[in-house]
C-alpha cells in the first residue's frame, strides 16, 4: 500500500539522492516512468516540481503504482551516493 507517508519518503529520498536534475530524470526513466510523463514537465522545472508533478500522476494507475514501488526499492537499496560526493 502506498500511503501518503511512503510517497513523501520516496519524493524526499529521490530529491536527496540525485543532486542534479539530469541524473534524477535518468533515474526516473530507468525505473519505468513513461517518457510522456517526463516530457510533460519542462526541463526548467526544479527537481521538487518534477517529482510533485510525476508522483500524483503515477498514483492514478496500477502501472504507476508499480513504478513508485520500483522507485522505493531502488532508493532503499542505494549504498553509495555519487552525486553527493
């Protein structure tokens, strides 16, 4: 179940794990966020704006839930944070 708290933690972890927007966008593509959703958010948007747009859209479908769960697993399994070095 994707509670409001879990969704908030996913957003916060993604913001802190990926310091640069291109790296964050790349991560989002790799975990399965559809290109149509990514391209709907302008490149000029901040990382927080990007995630604030994407997460609610992903919440609306079963396939989006799977992507959010994949994001959570990938973020939780990180052992290094190269963007933060």
